[in-house]
C-alpha cells in the first residue's frame, strides 16, 4: 500500500448472487494520507471573522475567545492568521501576519468586548481582504465566520462577498453559535463560496449549540484546514452494463454531490484539496446479470499533487465474485454497510424536513422515527434522542423546532464515526 496516498475501493457485496435481473450494490472509495504525507500539511492563510455584538455577552464571548486561543496555540510560524471583529462597526484586530508572536496575538483576542449590532458584510469584506493578501497555491486559504444572530445589515451584501470568495478560490467556513441565527443564510454563504470549485468539499457550515461546545467545533474547523495534497481528482471507470445512480460524499461530511459527476460509465469527482482526515465517497450502482465467476467491475484512479513534486497517481481494482452459494451471498462488508446506514439516516432526516415544510406531518414523523432506529443501531444515541424529541414535537405542534432544523441541516451531516467494519 502506498506510503503517500492510500486508495481503497470496496463493494458492500464481494460475493454477488447470480440473478436474472439487475441488482443494487454500493461502492465505497476511500482516500487516506499515507505515512509519508500524513504528518505534514500546507501552511494556513486564514481570517477569523468574529461576531462580538451585544448578544455575545457573557459565556458565549468567553468560550469563543478560549476556542480561538486554542487554535492560535497550534499554529506554526509559516501559518498566516488575521482576526477581524464585527458588530455595528468592524475592526481588523490582527492584520494578516505569520503566526510568530503567538502570545501577542492572544493578547489581542483577550481585548474583545461585546457591544453593538450584527453588521456582517463589513466583517466579511475585511476578512476576505486580509486573506487575499497572501492567497496562492502555497497556502490553504479560508475565511472562518462566526455569528450568533441574524445579520442586521443586508444579507445580499454578504452573499455577494461569498460569491467573490468563491471566484477567488477562498472557501468560507460559516459557524452558527447558539439558537438565534439563520441556518439557511449561513449554509448559503458556505455554498456560494465553493460554487467556482464544483465538486469541492471545502465549503463548510457548522453549529455550536452551547457555549461549552465552542472549543470542540473550533478544533474540528482547524482539523478541516489540515491539507496534505492538492488538485485531487477521483475517477471510477465501470465496465459495460453498470449504471451509477447516485454519488454521496461521506467523509468528512455527508453530502449528495449530484448526478453531474456521473459521465456515462465513469464517475469523475474533483475532490480538490485533501485533508488529513481523508475523503470517502459512496456510489449507488445497478449491477447487470452475470454468470458465475470473478469479474473486475470497476477501476478507481486518483491523481493528486504534492508541494514540489510532479503529479502523482494511485489505482485500485474492484473485483466481485458472482456466485450461487447461498452462504457466500449473505456475506456483507460491514464497513460499507455502516456508511450506507449513515447516509440512509441523513436522507430520512432531510426528507422529514421537506415533508414538514410541505405540511406532511405524518410523513415527516414517520421518517424521523425511522432515522431514530438507524441512529440507535449506529450508537449515535444523542442524535437519536434529539430526533425522537422532534418527532414528538411534530405530532403535537406540527412543526420541527429551529434547533431541530439546525441539527438536521448541520450536525447530522457529520460522518461522526466510521466503523472498522468486519465482514458479516
């Protein structure tokens, strides 16, 4: 296995029944940094754009500052950081600079006080300006936006700035703190910032439910910026007769990446930048009838670049055995099925949201309860409990709570744990 990048290609059934009709199978493709690159990363160039309006007073502000300082402590001298704060006014607290004097940067963070409204667009203007100064292929550039409320200026101004960030190739990571922010708006900002990089996994929105969660979520954001390879492209070439129906990104976030990546008998995913945590994709495939025997049904290729090196390539074959042995047919790949179940739970939750918005309360309730069953079998007890509460709320009030919507749209997208997956 490669010490640079490890490519794994799996099918949920390595022993496929011989049938007279097409059958549904799942492919899982995983990309993981090997030992040669897993301990290094590209330098960061990021701006923290932080809401310190009056609603951030008290515990929220204290925990936000603590979370920010925990990231600063982990930076290397080659990283570039800037910090912008906004309320009614905007201030460039730390202009873009190498993370050399860590203590001086943290002292600036300690000076943040609450007050004023939530004029977000001017904060984004400054954040994007600071990052643009050093933006280039030698850096991982991001704007990290945190807010705990709805913008008091024009939302369309912030949307235009997210569009500009996307055109420059600078993703916006949008963080909502507490319960009073607009999840649709923050999701839109994150999505707009990656439109110029179709298929990219880099745009992100996240949810900080309680002040105590701030450090954990900031650490997840910091980890998402640990990039080890660039220009990553994944291609799955299938043999004649196979039909890909749907493709899901499943690591680091669950996301339907649409049919645009399906090009005939090939699936082409522009991954972009690869994080230390790796990437994984799940494909629904219709497999045509075949006689008994082993068949290579697909080949997965990944190309990528590393700093100072020419383009690299890895490949993996996907071979299945068509069999009439009932015992062999019952064997499923536990790792793949674990991912399939996570995707199914997420689909049920998002479909429940759609049903609730259309007034189909019974349909939404049923889907939430089905998601609860899957989540419990996955060991996601906390998320299952939240969804159970939302199902009960739906039955009594006919609505999903604002907090429930945030959890479904953001928290439930996370592939929290992928089991090691034994053959079952």
